[in-house]
């Protein structure tokens, strides 16, 4: 057996294993954003931080949006007019509820609450 034959055999064995280990399953995450007292925040931009090309969406009139993300922990940035909000997407959430006034994010999976976090929201004119 020559070296080139051995190389081909090794590539044929390890390439499928490597490809299987690097699968990035894309999932659809639903977002709902409210500003206060159950008032939806329309026009909020929801972005994946540092994505290239930029991956994002905008909330509709009901403050709702959907975004397809990879199955790894992805940092999301919600940038409504006013405060800048950044949080880490908690997996295996399939929907996210953001209350800007209460400064909280609640993560759900199959309509069950799985995690709640408090936010540190920076406004454009706040002193840190």
C-alpha cells in the first residue's frame, strides 16, 4: 500500500467524522419584546452579535419576531430605539420574552419557563 493510498483511506475515514462533529443545527427562536405594561415594542432590531454577514430581524407591530440561530450559545443584541440591550441566549430556549421596563428576559422551551435573568440596561446618556 502506497502513502497516497493510506492518505486517501485516512481522509475517507476521518472526514465524515469531522463533518458530523461540526454540524450547526439551525433553530427558529421566537422573540416577544414589550416596553412596559404589556405594550409591545415594534421596530426593535434583534441581531446576532458579531455575525458576518449580519444576521438579524425586526419586531412587528405586536413586538414579535423570529430569528434562525445555530444550536450553540449565541449572543443576541436587541437594540430598540433608546436603550442598548445585550444578553446571552440561553439554550435550549425556543422563545424569548424581553420586558424592557422590568429589565428582565425570560426564556421558554415548549411553553415552559426555563430561565429568567435580570438585565443591566445602558441608555445612551446613562453614567456607568
